[in-house]
């Protein structure tokens, strides 16, 4: 059995949420004995800890919650920061800060990338390409890299957003560097560069998170503004490439993987479903007409689609939750119920749990629902945090929550620009 399958089968049993979209980046919450419906009196907030503004979601590992924020200085100068918070009490255990300049950065509201935790180390990435490896226990810096200084990177307009990913003894990051260093693998304990891959001159890095899959051998999927590329994660060798030029350099949503299919979906350019095999992938179907307004199949902004059996579920450009046939991309149904507002950039995160989907929308609402070919069935809905981030468009609440929550130890952890909260979903707390 390949090492990556052993790795994923182990981490999916864990109760922690150590990186973007949980262990393995699959957006699957595997815990049992959690609420099947929300009580009428609402959910119990275990603690609330002040933080500053940022888009970085929380990561949870070994009793600690890691989250990033920033403080504005003079002009475009800022101080970026990572906090380690006690998971049980909400007490801040340590912080690590560094200076950055957000000149030229759109949506200049703080770091974007979710921390990546690997055992006794946590890796954090600032919006301007500052990467730090810190000791999880006390925040001591073990090594660091600056993508602009070390690789000649040009920071994209919406900031560095691609959280680094761990593979065996390597930490792999989208460095957007010159000289064939769009993607770089570091020795995870020392920061020594092990390999570099792909040209950064022909396309921007985009904002989509790198993903490890097994097909059947390990592959690192990197979706950037020019193509979907698969690399050997151990060596950086390019295994295959599928050209896909993205308007406004906006690959954002994480690719969805369910063997043998890989699905990507972009806001302007729609979706492509690839069937992976031994060699180059086969294009199963694609969006062929339309745009983000008159959308064809699925035009996702940030939310990763879900492949479930013979169907695909995803949030489209104006917040439409859609069901498509996996084999053809044909639309089966759509609903506005999960996101409420039909307006540009409305989004929601979809997390699979047992026979249902947990949805966290950008209004700060948590929803339990069943997504089936027959339609959308809502079980429960409650507000758990108020939106505070600039909306970038007309919104009923004048603000959004664009950070991905963490689901760990039968709790949800989520933040806005003022606080991070831990809310119980443990059925024992409601008896």
C-alpha cells in the first residue's frame, strides 16, 4: 500500500484538524457522537479569544489552536502574527510576529493561509510570502524563508494564499519563484531546498491549495493560472500537465478528488472534470459556454466542490448550491437556501460528515443538511459568529466571514476579524 494511503487512513481517524480543510485536505469530518440537530436555545460557546483581522482559518493539533492575524501600522506597513491558543481554555499560549508591507495588495485584511501543523512543528505563511517553521510548543523559530528574497517571487494581487503541505520529510510550498521555482520543496526540519519545479514566468501561482492524492502512487496536484500540474512530491518531476488558462489569475478553490476523478472549478472559467490514469489525464467534461453571471455547470469562487458517488455538489458564483451529474456535468438542481443571498462572490464551505453535509456560509451561519440527487434537505441552522470582513460587494450584512472553520474534538472553531470562538457540537454537552 503506498505511503500516502497509509498516511491518509491514519490521519482521517484523528480528532484534530491540523491543516487546511482538515487532515489530508479532503474536507471530511470523521468524528462520532456529535449533534444530529441544533437545540432551539442555540449552541454553547466554550470560549472566545480576541484576535485581529485576517482570512487565515484555524488549525488544531495536540491541544493547541493556531491562527494568524495582523495589525496595521503606518501606511501599508503591517505586523503579521500567529497565535497559539489553548484548545480547552482559550488562553493565548504564545505569539510570533514579523513585519510586512501590504503595498499593492488587494483585500489587505491580513494573512490568508491556514497554518499547517506537523507533529511538534507549525508552518505559517504570510500574505507577502514570509514562511516560518516554528516549534509548536513555544513558537521558537526553527527556520524561515522569504519567497521574494530567496526566490525572486512576484506576490500576486490578492496575496500569498497557498498553505504549504507536508509530504514525508518535505514541506512543499507554492513559492512563485523565478528560475523554475513556482513550487519548492524544503527539508521540513531545516529549510534546506530539496527540489524546485515549474516555471513562474508563464503564469501566476493563483490561490488554490496544493493537494496530495494517490493514483495509485503519490501525486502533488498544483492548480495555477496556466494549468493543472501533477508532480512527484518526492522529486518534483512533472508527471502530467493539463493546460487551463484562467482569467484574472484566479484559480482559488481547492481541487476535489475522488478516484479516478479530479475536479477543478473557477469563478470566471467554470469547471473541468479529469479522469486520471497511468499517463496524461482524460478530459471527461468541461464548462463550454457562459461566465460567472450566466454560469455553465459550476463557477466556484472559493468553496471546494464535493464529489459524492455519482454526483457533484458545489457553490457557484452567486451563491447557488448546485448538484451536477459526475459523469457529464449536467445540472440536476440548484438552491439559494444555503447561502441566502444571490449576489456576486457569495460563498460557503462544505464539509462531509457521515450521511450529511455541514455547511458554513459567509453570513456566519452553520447548517446541517443532506445533499442528495433528489434535492437539498436542511436539518438545522444557527448563527455562530458575526461577519466582520469587508464584503467587496453589496451585502445584507455589509460584511462577510471568508475563513474556513476547523472541526476538532467535537467542536467547531471559527474566527472573524475580532475573535476566534470554540463552539460545542458534542452531544454530551446538550443532555
